[in-house]
C-alpha cells in the first residue's frame, strides 16, 4: 500500500494543439481554442462557438498511426493520439516489461459514428451501415487504444460525465497503490458530436459568446473535444527502470454531491468533500496548494458552487486559481485528464495559467481567478477539480517530486 | 482482497425480486429471441412522482439497489459503484431520434440528462443523500467486473466498510434490432430453457440488474464471500485461458479439486461456447458444472446474475436442477468458480466462497 505514484509521460490533443509542445505555445500566448464550428455538421454552425480539434479522420488516423479503414471513431482516434504520446514520453519500448493497464474514460464513445448510423436507421431499421454502430459503446474506444498500444493486463472504462477521466486517474493510482498493476495509462477521450452539442444546448447552458468562467456575467459553458493521457507508474517500477519522473500524484478524492441530477448544490458540498478528501490523502495542508485548476465551466451554477466550496476549504488564503476551459473548451469525459496534463506542465515549468475572458469578479465570491500567464512561480502542489452531472465530483493533487 | 456479500437485489427475467424461494419455478419463455425483466411494482420503492421521470433502467436500478440495502440492513453505504455495458440506452436512443426528427431544434433535454451512464448510480445517491464515493464503469464484459474490483480495493484500503455495487443492462427494441442485424442472436426463436439444444449460431438476448451489498467483515448477515475476481482481455488461444484460469485457481482456492461448483457463461452460440467446454473438460470433469444464460439471456453484465446465483447456491447449499449441465455427486459447496466471457473479448473469473 505504500507505493508512490509517479507520472512518467503525458499526451494531449485539443483545440489548442496536437501535442504538448503546441499546447504549451498556445498556453504561453494566451491563445484560446474557441471559435466557429468548421468540423461538425450542425444547424448551429454559426450560432454556437466550440473548441474543435481542426483535423478530420484522415489526418487524425495518420497521427494515430492507424489505417484509415473506417473502423475508428473520432473519439478513438483522439484517444490513440494522446495515449501514444504519453507512452512515448515515458520511454516504454516494451509494454509487456511490466504489468500494464489502461483505464480510459469517455462520455460519448463512438457517438460520431452512431449518429451517422441513426440518421438512416431512424427511417428504416434495416438501414444504416453496421460498421458505423459497432463503435458505439464506451468500451470500444478504450479497446482501440489498448490494441494500438498492445496493453493487455487490465483494460477498463469509466463514465461519470464530466469527471470521468479524473476518476480514471484516481482508479489507476489506486490500482498501483494496491499492488495490482505496476503502471497504468490513464486518461480520457471525447469527440464533439451532435448528441452532446444538442444536449447541452437543450439545457440552455451554452454561452453564445464563448465561456467566461468565474465572471459575474458568465452565461454557460463552451464544448470542446480532445484527449489527455498520463502514464503513471509505481515507485518501484520507476526505480527499476531509472525513469525520469515528471511529477507525483499525491492526492485524490471522489465524493457525490447528491443534490440534483444536473445542478450542483449552492454551497458546493460535493466539491468541498472531493477537495477535502484529496487533501487528506495527500497529507497536505490547504496552504500548501500553489494553484487550483478549477472545473470552472462558466455556467452560473458550477462556478458559484465550486467557488463557495473553495472559499470554505481555503478560507481567507485562496491559492491562485483558474479555469483553462476558455483554452480547450469543456471536453467532458476528457476534461479531467486534459487538465491533469496541464497541471503536469504547470509543475514542470513553474507556470500558472490565466483564466481567459475574465472581466468582472462574481458578486457572490471573495476571489477572482488569475488573469495573466505567470512564469517562474513556485508551483509545488497543484489541485485539479472535475465535477459532473449526477454530482460525481473528483479532485486530484499533483506534486513536484 | 475480498468482500462479504450482505444483501442482494436482483431484477431479471426470473422471479428474483418478488418470487418465493430461490428458482423454485424457473420462467419458461417460448418462441423468443430475447427475454426481458419481470419488473417490480416500483411504487413500493420509489415515489411515483419521481418514478415518472425515470427511465426503465433507472427505475429498475434504484429499486434493486434499495431492496439490496434493505436486505443487508444498511441505510447509507460508504460507496456506490455501478457497471453497465450500454448504460441508459433507451434515453440515448430517444434523444438521438428526436435530434434528427426535429432537425436539432426545440429538443427536450430530459432524455439527454438521463442518457448519461452514471445516471443510475447518481439517482441512488440522490435518493439516499449519499455523499460518499460514487463511480461507474462502462466497459462491455468488464463493466461489472471493474465495479467489483474497485469495491474490493476500497474495502482493502479501509476507506469503506459497506459498499453498494451493481451491474445492469437493459434491452430495448432498437438495441435488439441492431444487435440482431449484427448476428448476435439466433435467427429462429427458441425456448429459453432449451438454449443449449440449438446448434445454430447466435445467442438469446437478455437483460438484468443485480445489486450487492458488500462488506469488509463477516457477520451473521453474510451470505458468501467474494474471494477473488480477475479479468482477461482478448486471450489469443485456449491455452492462454487455461494458463490464466489455472493461475487464478492456484492463487485463490488451491487446486481445481477444491472447486465444488462451476458456473459457466454458455450462451448457446457454438463458437462462443467452445472455450467453456474446453474449461470443463480440462479442469472440471469430476465437478458439478452449471450454466445460467438460459435464465437471464446474454448481456454485457450477465456475470452479475451468475454472482447472484452463486451466492444463493452457497446460502441454500442447493443446486437447482435447471442450472446443471452435467450430473456429479452432491457435495458441500464451499468454493464456486464463475467463468464468463463476453463475445470472446472480455473474459472474467470469480471465486465465491462460503463463510
């Protein structure tokens, strides 16, 4: 039970870059990824902004190094791309040299292809190409990633709405702690689909001007797509292989708000509990957190609830805090792991990210988020929050080793 | 890692929720290519106003969960963990359908909200006002298995004493029509109780919900113990299965001779059933072997139904004849091995022990 958990590789693809290098450039230039829809064929093309990965299936297939055979969902391709980067950075040449698992997360799975199927199937249930529906379930994208990387020892998928991939990181960490696996590729992937765009639109929580987390005038979230993966390894595996360590996972907490299926409790009870649990597992004091990468979706409800929970936990000394969703959009099942990768970069480079498009402090909160990119700040411990529908809240803490 | 089963709530095509006794009279379905759950009276468990807004699988899930907790005498668990292959597929279909029908306009958000895979675990937490650990696994034939594994880890970590863990999948007209086109099911209708007699390809579609109250310690309510769970992804050969199973038995029970009862996930598809016959003849020819998918049908989380059966068999020390696929002398049932695979991709083994 005493194994420490180290991050040895990360991978990321989102609207602000196809890899870590491009992502870092965008972050340093405060260049957000939200814009007009050009990839998704929707009625709302000119009306609702999103954070798209500007690459089609042929380009993504090439990046993922898989055949463009019409058998991969967009979600799978995004996942394979980020997962490969993480494995490469971790310098794992032989995946079977240690007991390795994959825990991926997704909310829509292969919905991009299911939509194509359904369009025809709806009119006549003998229509619709079957190859478009076999990628529907969430497990499909995970198995595509596992097969591309030859991971066999443990394969699983988590779906807890917007906290899905934070939970993948949490469970992967615990599997190492429990001595079940030596290393786990953990993360999540979600493609933009008509299903999610219309879903959130029907809830009337998409900001037509792009999300403005923690702003008094905020008016909803902005959807994004992408994938983030982290290779995490046990201390003994890292030592045995003389690995370069990027950072350590020191804390994790999962709690349920149990308030409402889609709304968070006004006082942020679940958010408070997940952050508190993460601090407790890490053994850190609240004052030792140097940066909070907030869930900060930009909806009226989330930011108030999360803000109140942060105030309650951190009292009068709230650490620098920002939401990076104006950069990447809200990538749903991938959000927790994309933001985890950003946290790793923050620790490695001693960065703190700006909360883009913030103007006016919320009247109900005592604090404002960070608004300018900050270099050379001592960043030792970072907290990352991910909260989802159903009140599924998860917080993670990453620390410099 | 281990877990004691303290309570059960099962909704299935059998009288598992309200019936008297354990499989006293098995439900026989004639001329079918799918079997569906016998649904309980929801009003006994859920406020009708609340139930009205819930989809079928959410209602079944919440009901089975509440019955399970009542059975175990637990008011509020320290964790709620679910596993589901396809989640709330009915609402997913509903929202997809209306999306195209209305050309993306004026959509009702309710099916979207309820389509999320974690809806059932969340609805239970909401009903119980349970703020503790909550997680949902969604991986084909590893969904329930992952949920169990997580539960056993939590118990070992000491961060939970009582956990509510469940597996669930629903069958809808569309999910049946689509999987039927994919060739999952038998072309001609069957009698479920004679599922293994048909030699043509395909299986019998099914569905079900099974919840278990798991505890880290044994008490007078303990029905059985889950001693080990292990998964095997895409085995390349029968030898790989044999090797893994052999290692699993060695680690958890000792030798194959220590297994008193075997439960195999045979689903009537001759190709998919091959591996079960291989396991039977290689390890367990002197052992009583049973099967169960003629009673629940085939679905992603069908192993949860097997776990229910194993628990009841251990509790009652009785193997209903309807389950037997060979006939061996009766002996005291201490160790039950469950071997299940989903489409030859996701293989799983469980050891259930009397306590």
